[in-house]
């Protein structure tokens, strides 16, 4: 499903609504429409992911996964496999002191991380925390890893 068609429709409707105003209102609406296009795509992807989760609960032995391929939302149905190693705790499940860190990412990488988080129904913060936890766990398992 091409998400551009849906974000373009949203942009067109916003611009059409602003057509009733003066030139400044129309220019503002056009700028706003362009600015929210990426966010709109993420909101659509999040809605599709929620729908996929609801459908997955009804299917039982299969799950529906939504992923972004360029600007296309792609759905695929997978057979559930026996559970493997236990998943790491989510950010919300972790206990202990919380430290704040500033992470600077290039915009494209940040957008991709936001999309991945949305696909998993997580906030960007939770998704990044899980990624760091997974990387540390993998490092500890590797040669010379000392464990936690």
C-alpha cells in the first residue's frame, strides 16, 4: 500500500480547506502540509500496525506484520514459531535509576528508527533502549564477553 497516496490526499484536503483564506493562509497551509507529511506516514503506519495486531490475535497460529519499504506499507502473514530465547525486558519493565542521554542522529536514521518503533508499537525511547540492551547482550555473548 503506497502511503504517499494517503499523505498526498491529506495534504490536498488541508490546502483545499485553506483555499477559503487569504494568500498568507494558503501559503501557511501548504507549508504545514509539507511539514507533517512524514509524521502522517508514521501515524498511518502505526494505525496499520495496530490493525495487524488485532487481526493477529484472531488468527491464533499466524501473525500479521507490517513493515515500511520505501513509502509503501507492506503486510505479510507469518506462521507462529515456537518461542525462542526470552525477550529482553521493555524499557517500562526495567527498574533502577534512569539516566538521560542526548543522542544525535542524522534525520534519515532517526526517521527509520521512529518507523521501526511505530511498527513495534513502542515509543522511540523504548525502542532505542531495547536496541542498546540487545547490542550489549550480544556483545557479552561474543568472544571475551564477561556477562552482566
